[in-house]
C-alpha cells in the first residue's frame, strides 16, 4: 500500500499524527482545522485575517490629514442611521469600526466599550469619540463628536422653534408619518445587537465566556426580580459586576504569572500595535490631567456665572441653560435614561412645560443619533437658536472632556500586562451586558408577527449576507412600513405575548 506524503511525514516526526489532531479537536483542545495533504491550515486564523486591522506601521506612515479625512468619511452617516438605544448604536459602530474600516481589532473595541461605560456621559457618544481618537487623536475625536450629534441636534432645534411658534406647543403633527416609518427599527436593532453580542462572545476564551454568561444572567436577575428592581440596587450592581470581572481575570493572571500555575484564561503581552495605537492617540497622561482640571474650571465658572448675572442680563438665559445641561451631562451613565426624571425636574417648568417636555422627548427617541440631542429642543424652545446650540454644547461637552482624560490614561496603561488582564475581564462583562441588551430588545420590540418577520430579515441580511448596518436598517424600515396596520396590514397578530 502506498504511503501518502502526510503519513510519511508523520512517521518521520515532522507532522503531528492526524488521529491525535482529530481527538484534540473533539475535546476542544484544538481550534477547527482543515488538513490538507502535507500541511495543517488553521481555518479560524485564515478567515480572521480579513478582519484584522491594517498594519499599525502603515497607519503611522499615513499623513494626519489623511487619517482625519478617514474619520470624517467613516463617521459622517452615523448620525443618520444609528436608531435605537445605546446597544443598537454600539452594534452599528462595531460593524463599521472593527470589520469595515478596521481601525481597531475586536478586543481593543471591547476595551474601549468598557471604558465608555465606566465614564460619565452617553456610552455610544464616548465610544465614537474613542474610536476616532485611535485614528486621528483628540481633534479627530472632536470632529467625530460634531458629526455624530449634528443631524439630530439640527432637527431638534427646528422642532423646538416650531413648538415655540405655535400656541400650544403640540408636536404630534411635526413628523406625521413617524409611527409608520419607525415600525421596523426596533426589531432590526435587536437583530444587530444579537449579531454584535455573538461576534464578541465567539472571541472570548472559556473563562471569559463564563464571566460574560454570568454577567448576562445577573443582568436578567437584577431587572427581572420584583424586589431587586424596585429596591434600586441594580444601579450599583452593574458597576460592581464590571469591577468583579476585572478582579477575576487579574487574580487568574496573577496565579499563572507569579505562582507559575495554570490559568483559566489566556493572556497576551503588549504588541507593536499597542504602541502605535498610543502614538496615534497622542495624549500623555499629564494632558489628560489638564483637561480634567479645565472641566472643573468650566463647571465652576458656569455655576458661579449663572448666579452672578442679574435677572435682566441677556447673557443669563443661555448661561443658565449651559450650566444646567453641563451638570446633567456630567451625571449621565450608559444611555442616560436614568437621569430623565432628574432632567424633567430641572427643566420643568423653568424652561418648558411638562407636555412640551414629553413631546420633545418622543421626537428625540424617534430620531437617529444620541437621545440627549433632546437638550437642543429644550434650549431652542426656551431661547431660540442660541439656546439650542448652547444646550447641545452643554450636554455633550462633559462627555468629550471625560473621554479625553480617560483615553490619556488608557493609552498609557493599555500596554501593561496586568492592566490588559483587568481589561479582559471588564470586556467579558461588557459582552454579557450586550447579550442581555439583545434579549431585552427582542422582548421589547417584537410584539407582532410582522416584527418577527423584520427581525428574521434583518438578522439574515446582517448575519449571513454581511450587509452593512445602514442598509439593514433601511430595509427594515421599508418592510416594517409595508406590513404596518396603517398600510397593507399583514402579520398583525400578537407574537411575543405570555
């Protein structure tokens, strides 16, 4: 019987025997491989090459103007298509930044996501600033922030001016077909978040996946238990889970690194890509400290200035708006929904009445982009275009200041072995939170059979056919509008009911 080249090399000890390879694969000790005649090719490694970021050295050779143009080209449409809550927006950012533009890899993106969730300010806004900074530094982050908030802020200012012009401030007719056009956005957002959570979870090792699954189950428990959800303990439990995730991976890393015992997870040292990433961000730690001091100075100046100006001063109304929203922007965590009650008590009736407040909030939720472009509506209603612009700057400026400070420290610590171990646990918990958000969005958005159809369509287009997120959202809007009860009225029976 003839001996194949592979069998001959097995006998000579040049290639590991095929049978043990298959046995290791069955026991999960070896990644899936394809065995050719004389070579063993790692399929996951081969396919992942298409998703890896471009060479960091090539990025450094690119001029700053070119990288700044990349930021503008890569982010200009986010403010037009990023519907839904924070998790939906993060899924769209992941698709563009990691897999299309390849500015950072999936692990770095998750580190930035964890950092964004830990700092005061809207998480999606933090994340887009951070992603742009990895490409074009602090000014690139500022450009991305302006591009991100501008579309919704302009529309909200227009709506605020309209509400100010009419006697009753009723905005129900401002966007007459909004309900029809927005039917498919919720299911599509749920599908995109499911895809993002799946991609992130597949990149975790076994220990990280266990942490993520525990965080997901813990989130469901905190929000699904009558006693825990009513007690308010959930507000403290989520940051605690993030800290515990980082502590677990740090202890596991310490066990292997210093005690020379086996670890449950896998840990990697810093690479040239980490060093080049720090160079592209270009922020030393002392610069982050200066920005934080500047934030404190602005906050104190706004508070004291608003109190010092006389009632008749023309500068008092815009300064009061800026001071109020600057403080609110410093208290937002996650998507910011938790401070809506505080925002209402601060704005009503000082700047706007309660009915107009909720009219503007409803329109803000129907528009793409960050929810707190809603501030521009309140400012425009209270003090015209100037008030709208001042309020928008006030609500988003703290997010920029905090992210600049956070990125200055993160880019320094990011190259340290032990800090990367902590971030590994933080990222795993963030994946668990995203998985919970996917479950929550599905339950909240899939109410009728038509919603389930849109969910399946969006999942197939995004997950299998790899259609970009903006096109998936547009397709969902069209199909959802067609199936709507006010259109052809198909598949309107309740679907997700108990």
